[in-house]
DNA sequence: CGGCTGTTTGATGAGTGTCAACGAATGTGG
DNA sequence: CCACATTCGTTGACACTCATCAAACAGCCG
């Protein structure tokens, strides 16, 4: 691992990468919901049954593929540490990064519909993830209402996110909206909303946001010049959280 | 109802509006899935239990609101005839048409996550819809695995649709992609893929696609000039289905 | 040190939003 | 059923954002 990335991950003498920006078991989307912008555990004994079927903390190297488009859908995955990306390939062969995942998030929902993954998921940098056999989860959901509800609510949440992100945005707003979303996610899990690791390359981010690499670079430059936020050494620093809202409401 | 709209709805001496482009009970997304581009009934006795909790065929006048942002989430709805639109209002107060629904589709999934609808749904023109009490459906899903699976698969399908629609498109491709989607939906339900009612105003469609009204108008004009498709009297006619793919793959 | 890969900067043009005006279609009230 | 008002769609001129192309620069790796 490079020095800058270590720094990005908040690596120092006291904190190891995996203990800093990681997700504790029981704190992922499966077992928590958002109350007042914070993730809190769902108050249900049954839901802990999930822990028994999860295979925890599998390591992934940079660019390692977790699952591929077309493969039989067998598992859901949660991010334990690091960041992952899901990629959709259209019939022109162009790749589009559909989602970028941080610790605690669940990956693989698009495979449920017909039993095949419809995207490819890769590790952005080295990280770790948990493996959830879907069939077992599905059976648990049929035994425990709380789990069934959690599953349905997670998917409903994802649908809502997509609905909202369809809004009209210019380049600056697209970027700010994305950063704000990640900031909220980190905050909801007890990390700083103003500073967090960001190992995503600008190429990937530009692709995800539907912008040219050059436009994204220029947009970052403007936001830094205006003292709104900064990307340095694979770490985002937000100087002015309120300014983010202002930009989105212009 | 206006004369042109009657025509659009295929209204003549022999066919009533409601019998032409309507959805038969048991043929909506809840009870069918897609096999070879066609909707077929899910082979399961239990799933018919849904019919017992559905309240069928409620009339809706043009612009009638089915549910509103912020209201407690109590029901899902399926379109029986006509078209409906879901609207999301951002914090600038701007309205964005998130989805446009045709007969057989289910509305209201975004309310599951926290018990409140997050969008507003309105009838585009007069139509009819069915009402499904969510709590009862939820309990049925807990009793019958087939129903639980159907629910999860429907939501997975919707997630996939959003993921894919995030692709990079120019104005022409946005329009063609949308029309192709509607065409597929009609086809999958046994109607013509080449000609179907289209009561959506260009203002609404432009809003939905994230285009200016003028750009949409010019795009329709180009597609007509190139003998690809035509919008007339609230009816879409596709001259060349293959051309749609060509446009999307350019 | 040299070769990648990722990022930045500048110049240019295509696509699309905006403004303005008009025409067509639809709805309303007398 | 007609006259008017209103909404909806079309067309042209123009401005602006952003993609594209080209090239240089910076960081990282062997």
C-alpha cells in the first residue's frame, strides 16, 4: 500500500486501517436503520440471527472482482472496510459505474430479480467484505418478520435514492451532491462528516457522475478555490458543510 | 374527455377505453413475471391469495392525486387503465416526474422504507387503479414464500431499471430509450409494440427526461422526419423498431 | 531512472437550455 | 354552439455549459 493511501485511510501509529474506517458486525444496513441521521440497531432479537449465516471479513485486493455480470446470484455482500464499485456494461460495451459503496452498505440487490447478477462489483482499493448466502437469508426472512421487513425497507430505500438522484444537476451540483451523500453516510456511522478517506480515482468518479474527467478536475479546482471542499491524498476535506446545501439549492 | 384523447385511447364503437388498454386482474406485476419478453403468470396457487385483499378498479379523474408526499404509507397501487405519474419535489420546490406508469405496474414502493410516501402520484388522464393494503400484503408475504419472493423480485427489478437508466444519453437517446421501454411494457402485456396510447404531455415528458420542452419537440420532429416514430393525437406510432436499437447503440 | 497512470490546463465546438414569439389545440362561459 | 382564454406545442436566435482534443505535468512503480 502506498504512503498517500495510508494517509488517506487515516493510518498512523495508533489506528490501523481496518479499525478506522470499518464497519462493525451488526452495524451494517441489514441490522441498522437511520434515526435522526444516525444508524442505530434495529430493536429486534431475531435480526441477530443474520450474524449466524454471515461469513465475516474476507479480504479483497485492489481491483479484485467480488461478482461479475451474468454469474448466478447466490450471495449478498456488505462492505466491511474500503470502498467498492458496481459497474454496468451497456450493449455498446461502455462501462458505467453505477454505485460506489462504503463500509456498512449492502451489494448485490440487482441479482434478486432473475437469479443473475446484472452488474460487476470490484474493490476500488484493498478492503474487506462480508458474505451473506442469499438463500439462507431468504429463509430467515420467511421465519422472522423483522428480517423480511428490513430487506424490503433496504430495497425501498435504494429505490428512493435512485429516484431522487435523477434530479437536474450541473457539474458542480453533481459532485457536491455525491460528496454530501458520502459525508452523510460516514456521519451516520459515527465518523466525521467533514473529513474522510476517498480512494476513488477521478476517472471513476467522473464516469459515475456522467462527467468528463477534465470537467471534474476543473470542478474540484473551483470548489477548492471557493473554500468549500478539497480532495488531497485520497482524502476529502469539507471546509463548509452549509455551503454544500447552498450549492444544491441554487 | 376530448375527441383526440378518445382516439388515443382506441375508443370506438366496439371497444370501450377500459377494455382496450387495461390490465386484467392477475396480470399485474404482482402476479406475473417476464419470460421471453412476455409477462406470464407466476405458477403459484398462493399468489392468487393476493386477489382477495385487492380492492379493484377505482376510477381516477385527470390529475387526481392517488397519494401525496408525506402521507402515511398504507397501500400499494397498481394501474388498471390509463397512465399515472410519480412526482418528487426537491428542496428548491422544483417538481420532477420520476416515473410514468402504465397498466399492470405497481406504485408506492418508495413508501415502504419509513412508512411515508416520498413522492406524489397523480393520474395523467382519467384512468383506474387497484388498491392493495400493504399491511395485509406484508402478512401474506410472510405466510406465502411465493409472495415474499415476488415482492423482493419486483423491487430488485425496479432497482435494476434505475441503475441502467443512469446511462449516458443525449436528447434523442433519452427519448428513444423511454419510448422503447414503454413499447416493451405494452408488448409484454399482449398489446402492440408499434402503436399505443400516449396521453403524456410533452411538458411532463420533457421534465421526466431532464430536457427542455423545446429540445423534446425538436427531437420528436427529427425522429418523425427520419421515419423512426411519430407522436400524434396522444398516440405513439413506431415505424421502425430496429432503428430504436440503432439509435441507442450509436 | 524511465515508463505508467492519473491529473491538470488550454483551446475549440457541439448540444442543449433559455428567451421570445407565434400557432394550434383545448377548455370555458355566455 | 360560438368567442374568448388558456394551455400546449413549435420555431428561431442566441448563450452557455460541458465534452473533446491535445499536451504537459505529477505521482507512483518497478
